[in-house]
C-alpha cells in the first residue's frame, strides 16, 4: 500500500516544484546555506501538497482514468489503492504540509495555501473550461516561484514571473496537444475540455507562446 501511495503522489512530477529555487538563484543567494536550507524545506512542502493534490485529482477522475490507456495503470484507477486510503492520505499530507508551511514563514504559508486552493479549484471546475485550464496550470508555476522568493524574503522580479508563466503555458499547451493526439477520437470522452481544442488551434497558441517566451 505504501508503494502504491507514493506512486499516486506522482513523484516523477515533483521536478515541477524545482521552480521554487528560481528566486534563490535569481537573487544570487545560492551560496547562503541558511537560505538554501529554507528553500529545500519549501520544495519538500510543495512536493507533499502537490502529491496530495494529485491523489484528490485522481479520485475525482477515477472513472475517466480507468478507460485511459496510460492513466488506468495509476494506483487508484488500477485498484491498488482504495479511494478511502487515498483520501485519508491526501488530507494528512496537505494538512501537515500547510502547518509546516506557516511555521516556516507566514507569507510562504499563505502562498502555499493559495496554491492548494488553486489546485482544488482546478480539479473541481477549472480544468473543464477551455484555455482557463491551461492558464490555471501556468499560475500554479508562478505561485511556486513566488513561494520560493517570499520564503527567503527576496524581491520578486517581474521578469521571473513573466518567463515562468510563459514557459508554463508552453508546457501546458504541449500537454493538451499530446493528450489530443494520443486519445484521438476518444479525447472528448476522457476529458470534456479536449472537445474545445483542436491540433490547429493548439499549434497556433504554442507558436505565439514560444515566440513570446524567447523574447522574454
């Protein structure tokens, strides 16, 4: 069960939380051990929050995931982990993470809380709204970058925010295009919002975002 629980937290996706180190690097504080340690704790907290969020998302998408060629192998969709076990683990993970976040720094705690509510809103509603779904994912990356800056009390560069949101949009649009091509005609049955997208539309959006990212 422990192995299935860790798999449900999608550790492969935790690399996305490395963006919390951006503030430390851009502020040229990477050699200050005390600040590095705080950011490491911040990274671990975001891994736990996002891991709990992934479990909640998988619970909400359970039926759709069971018919997906890849997602059906996930812990919850495959039945290796029950809904009750997953929900209990998610509640404990997120609750403890937020407590530690506020103990680490109040502003960081507020940012982590905002990130959790954004993830919850995405899982419940926003992922079903065309373009808003991708924008929400991008804002999640921005909140990670902001969290990494506020936890060590360094100024947040507007360029850091711009580059982060543009790169995140590029990744989000690429993900949607991959899902659309992979699932083909069944894409809309797995995720309703995919009915609103087309490869041509996504190609145009990716082109615009790519050019904007390079310019930024």
